[in-house]
C-alpha cells in the first residue's frame, strides 16, 4: 500500500527521473510535471500530499507558485528545490508556506527523511480536519433533537447569538441539555476551530476550582510542584463552558468578573497578569436572582453573564419529543451492545409519555439503556421499565399526571380491574363498587378508562 502521493515539478527530465526512482523505492506514488501549468492539472486530478518543486520553472516562479498552491490546497506540503544553495529563495519559499527546501543533487540523501516528515504532517492535518468535521456534525444545531415549539424557540435564539461573541447564560433544570446547547453555540461561531473546554463548578472545592479555571504557579500551595495552565488559558481564542455557575464561591466570582470585564486574570500564587480572548457560556439550574437577594451570588456578575439568556424547557413540557429521544437512544444503545435495533411498543411509549421525568433527558437516556439491556426481543416492552414508570398512568382530563402512589391512580386501577371482571358491564361494575351508575360513568370519562 502506497504511503503518500508525491508530485515532482521540474523542467529537467533527468532530475525528475532520478527523483522518481528514489522516491518510488520508498513506496510512494509519484507524479511528474515539467512546468506550472502541468503541475496544476496533476493537482486538480490527483490527491497530492507533497510537492517537490523547482524554484525556477519555464512558466512560473516556484516560490510564488508555492504560495498559490498552499492557498488552494492548504493540506498539501511543498518542498522547494533550489539551485546552487540559493538560501534566499528557500527562506522566501518557507515564508510563503513551503515545508522546507533542499539543494538540487547535493541533498538527495535528505529527500526521503524530509518526505516522511512532510507526509506525517499531511496525514495528521487530514485526521484533524476529519475529526473537526465529525465534531462539527455531532455538536451542530441540526443534531439537537426536538420538534416541540419550546425547544425550537430555544434553538432559534441560540443560532442568533452563536455568530456573535456575546456571553450566554443557559437556564433550565438538570438534564435538559445545557452542555449540548453550549457545544452547538461554539460550533456555530467563528471560534469553532479553536478549543471548547467545559467544567462543572459544583465538582470542585473553592481552591481546586480556582486552580482548574485560572491555573497556578509552582509552589502556590502544597502539591503544586510545577506551573499549571488554567482552563481560560487552554480555551484562549475559543469558548469556555462554566456549568452550574451558581455553585461558584463568592470570592471566585470576583475573579471571573475581572475576566469578563477586562479579559485578564492572575494565576494562583502569581503576580503577573495574563490576557486571554475567551467567550464564556455559563449554565445553572438555580434561581440566581433569588441568590442575589440572599447575598450568595454577585449581582454585577449576574448581569455580565446574562447578557443573553436562553431557557431550556424541561422534558415534561416537550411530551411530543419523548418518542424522538426514545427512538434515538434505543438505536444508540442497540448498536453499543451489539443488538438489533430495538423498537418501542405502543404501551411502552405511552408509559414514557405519562412519566414526569424529573431528571429530564438524562433520566430518559438511562431508562432506555436499561430497557435495551433487559429486553429479550427486538421490541421494548413495559416489563423492561423501572417499577415506578411501569405503574405511572396517563394524565387526567385536568392535566394531572397520576402515579402508582396517588389515591386517584389507585382508584382508576381498581375501577379498571372491576370493569375487566364484569367484561365491561357497567351496571354490574357499579353494584360491585357500591357507587351509582352516573358516578361510574363520570369516573370512566375523567380517567379515560377503556371498558
């Protein structure tokens, strides 16, 4: 298998032939061109990794050609061939984007090691581009699941703010997908090729959180044996996502405010100011206005963070999206554990839609994973659900969700059992229940009982 495609551009046929023989013996695929026009044709019709190009061509200046090639084929690397050790041409070529330069004939022994280094760089760049495309697709707005009006409104707001550098505050209950939105905003911005770093502020003590976010100097505290970069430095020119911002210590809030206002901070144990250019996206499930009143959260920081707020709706307000999520997770986990793609039975889906989902999307994901693991067929059925969801019943006409522990739920289940016993005979069911027939009809209608 060839390890790379090399284009040799030189008007000297003997030198081209010599280089072709040397390079081909190393397992490279070689192409030849005797001028710039021919070189462009080869580049346009072949996936060229590295170009060996003479500085002086019949129809072009090789140094200028290198710049033109790099502008159109940025992943390709160019090695210039200079005559008589013309260093100035080589230096100028590198400034124009060339990988390196060698002297014709005298440096033939250097060509192969140089080609291998150039090929290694090309392959690395291609892998990075592929990963960036995959990440872009994975975290794009198009990958956010949901057709309900509330989530579509949130997506529309996020798309508008994504193209700016405005600080964003994501609000919503735990498990509503705040980090997914933060990633999508980053991917929709002009910072998408720069780092995206995330940290959960509730996962660290004050001291550790300060070190994680701002970094520290060696000797700043016990165990700080060397300098450490903080996440703001790591995210320079990119985006930092501060999840559970309401958990941040009051003293640290002041340092964060400084970054937002001046774009600078000081590492723990240092005296030197560090400048950064970072977009901040924060998230919380807490009522920050209430915490401001209680003196827990800084009012000035709140107004800095909340320049643009987006509220993410809980799953119970997105009932029509539950089926979409369930099917997505069922497919995902079926692939993960090497099972056939699991379908959702109608009863199973009805139970999902009736549940309150206090843990939101995260809870639903865990439930689907459990069901896929427990299922013995290609269909997910009620018996694979946790007990509390199995015994959840649909909402009443008043919109109240019944659970297995509500008296109304117990009453509904009992009436259903009696009707099943009487095979739908409502008069007999009313007699056994010791209630009037009119009362029975009212309860059947209220609880939407199928008889």
